[in-house]
């Protein structure tokens, strides 16, 4: 019985995290989503654009071993109309390696954002990552 309760708790935590990222990045016409996209664009410009540019062509792209991917085509590369919010979140926060880079050249932005944005808790970090995800989802072609 104790194991069943532990499994149920684990499932609830996982579903809760799915809900956090998926609801935070749902495209809508409401102004709060537009604000998230604007904040996400600012984060992208500050931390991602130097390598990824608009289409994988940032000013530092030539310095890397492999060309950074065009982040406007994340959904298209997956042949999916839906944006893979959780997967991209894992790349951004460092839980998943960016295999196309070989060794990790992209900083673990979860840790970097926490320091550079003076964030003192995980919820604030998740909010920043959610803003960045909202922006990335908004630029898909």
C-alpha cells in the first residue's frame, strides 16, 4: 500500500510539472501570453541569439563545432504540428544533453539563468524558462 501511495504521488508531481509547462506555453490571444512571449524574446536576445541568431546563423555560430539549429523549425523537424514543450524545456534547463553539439557547448541555461537573473528559487527559474518556451513556440514556422 505504501508503494502505491508513493507511485501515485510521483505521478501527481509529474502531471503537475507537465501542466506547469504546457499551460504556460499555450498560444492564445490573451495579453498574459503576449507578455510571456515578450519576456521570452528578451531572454532569447540576451542568452540565445548570439549562437542561434534568427535561423541558426548567430554571430558566434561559426565559432562552434556544429552549426546551431534553426529554432524556428523545432516543430517542423519533428513533423509535428505541436511544439514539444517538455523536451525543449529539458534542453534549456540542462536535464537533456544537446547531442548535436557533441560535448556540451550550450551552457546549462537553467543554472546560468538562475545566476544571471538573480533568481532565488526554482519557481522563478521555471517562470523564466516558461517565458523562453512561450517565445520559442511563438516563432515556429
